[in-house]
C-alpha cells in the first residue's frame, strides 16, 4: 500500500529556511496532488499548500510569500521550503495525498505521513 | 480569511450518540470533510463529501450537512473513539482549504 514518509532537520534557526522532503513509497507520485499540512504543538491543523505531479502549485494565502513546494518524479518525492522562519513555525509537519473534487471545487486528504516535528530555535 | 467553527469539546457516555458540528459560511456550497486524530498520530479521514465513509471506517461514523452547518455523528460511541476531530472544507471559490479548530471527544 502507498505510504508517505517525511524527512528533514528537526531543528532550524530563526530567520533560516525550513526544508522537508516527503517520499512516496508503494505507488507512483504521478496523477495525484500532494500537500503539506502543519500542526503547532497542542493546536489545530493548517494547510500549507499542494503540488501536482506536473509541477503546478497552490499555496495558502497566509503563507504564500514564504512557501515553495517542488516535486521530483524520478525520486517519487516532493519537498517543502519555508523561508524566514520564526518560533511560530514550530510544528509537526505532515505530507498528505490530496483527492480533488471537481464540483464544487475542493479537495481533501485521504493518506497522511506520520509527521515530523520541526522546532525553530537558536 | 475563511474560518470553520467547532465546539472545543463534546462528552458522551459509552453507547450514546455523539454529534460534533462545524459551521462555515461556504458550507452550503462546499463539502465538509472529517478527520479523527488520536494523540501522537496523524489524522485519519473518517467522512468525505459530507456523508461518504471511506473503506475501513466503522458504520457508526456518519456525516450530514444542512445550510451552514456540517455534522459528524458517532452512534454507539466506544472508548476507542476518544480523540480530536477536525472538520475541513474549502472557501467558496475553491481556492484554498481550511480546518476547523478541532473538537475533543471525551468518552466518559
């Protein structure tokens, strides 16, 4: 079965760039949309953005100026970069598979990785 | 920005019915989706497109939507259903998605 696994540094300094990778195993990254979602400790979920296997992206307006999501189909991976991080970006970061709903135009997440905690601290 | 509103907590005794609501202005136009999250685990989809249940999700989980409110209903609640539940939907134009603040279900 398809599985997702997040990887990357667990500690990032303030003002630097957070970088994470999600590896898709047991299936192809093609023909799906893929998202990053985060959850600060003890708080709720926040969608960060998605990427299609072709490379098209859509970002949360509140994070758009700092987010870049990219895809490497040859490695079956997609990645997140979040720039100029502060303590408010400390969270568990999840990657997830999106299922698109054409009408009325929305999407949801049917498969999630286990998540990785990223702490922003000097 | 668009927001979905959930009650912070709901408590029920085993065997009773739990109802968790989610309010949002775009819900008459957009579907509601529901996730269950247990401590230290990733969320799991339990309802999609207002009332559809993914394979492997027990029949006691059901969903409905009316006007600006979506509802997750858990019939015959079991101790294992104790968890945080999040609703999710899209803004009216389908540009981005948001999650509700989450509801902690306590099984007494």
